[in-house]
C-alpha cells in the first residue's frame, strides 16, 4: 500500500463588491483570503472510500449510477446514500465529487480523505467552495487524473450547485485561481492592484446563515416587484464598476465610501441584519473608511477598510 500523501489547499474568499447582483449578470469584485481548506489524501487499507471531516464518514468504493443520477437531477435535496455511512448523512456534494472522480478512472486505489479547514462555515467566506476545490484537486491528483484549472473550477461549480442551488460561480472561481478577481457571467479577470497601505478587517457577527436561503429570497423579491429590485441590482452593478476603478487607481477613501454605499443597497435588497448594522457603526467609530456585509447577508461577516 502506498503511504504517500497527496495534499492540496484552497483559499476562502470575501466579496468586496457586487454580491447578489452577480447572480443576475452584474459584475463582482472578489478577493481570496489567508484562511484555507487543506485536503490530505492517502491510500486506505480498506476497500472503500473514507471521508474524515469533524467525524468519519464511509462511502462505498463501488459507483452507484442511480445515486449519481439522483444527485444530478435533484441537486438541491438532502438524501441518505444507499451505501454504508455513519449515522449522519454525507453531504451530497462530497458524494458527487467522489462518485464523479471514481467514474473517471479504472484505478483500484481506495482513498482516505481528510478535510482540515480554517474557514468557519455559514458566514460568507466561501468555505464550501474551498472545500470542494481542495477535495477535487487532491482526489483527482491521487487518482492520477489531470484536470486543468478551468476543468477544476467547473467541477467545483457543479458541487456548489448541489449545496446552494443557484450560485454565481464567484466562490469556486476565486478559490481556484486566488488573488483579486473581477467576475462577470463566468468570465473573470485577475486585477493588478497597486500596493496600498491599507488593511481589510473581517469581523464575524456570530450569526450563521444559509446562502441558498438568501439567494432564493432575492429571487422571490424579484418576482414580487421586479422593477424595484432590478433597479437596486443595477445600482449595485454600477457601484461595482466604479469601485473597480477606485481600486485600480488606489483611491482608498473613495473605495471606503463605495463600501458604505454597497452595504446600504444590500439592506434595501432585504439581506441585511440589525447586528451587522451595529457592527458597521462600531467600526466607523474606530476609524473605518467604510464597512459592508460580505456574502449572502442575514448574518455572517462584515468587512471593513482601515488605513
């Protein structure tokens, strides 16, 4: 048995500008952060795939095409795999990743997959995308499958759909490529930002929220009052373009003002939270140039710009 380990890591992210609007074709500016997910894979002595996160799960080595089809056709639903698992159900996204990769090879190796993440889940820092990218990169390498970055990114996007329903693709893209990205309709450009003596502080509100819920909430509001909410999304889109210009020029104070404006627009969109507003006010008191929620809203994190 091969005792070598295959290790890949992938970063979390913050959305600097454009969350929610990006789902509807408007641009977003996203940055990788220094919190990462690491996936470590070694060969298992058992003839089955083993997955370890906070507790151990077991997945059958044999591929179940019916279950894979179930995931693809009902990708937003929870399920209990037909194969042997522990008492808690395996996240469908992990099952999807493992099954798809096993179907791409004739290798008989049985991987033991351990996921070690520094990224807290449910607070808008892209934990699920980082997990997906790290697992796909590690497992494909372990099984001697060569994936390009573009293929890895698309694969992770499929996994994100299982978890979030209608994700924008932003999280998996920045987790795959890193850096600061301008993203629009699956097209991304890495931004060359001047060296600015500033810091972005990430503050966790302690309120977990479900990304899928808030994506669906905005979709429902768009159906109820398309004129009102389309106008808000358009304003966020224009603001994001202006913020890109400020970022590239190193206009720090202007960037902070645009963060404040983006936060107010997200409140108008219905994804704010009183605790987030309190955090914004507190950060302003301590000299922040601008603060805003990042991610789906309803809780999660605030990002704040300081000189």
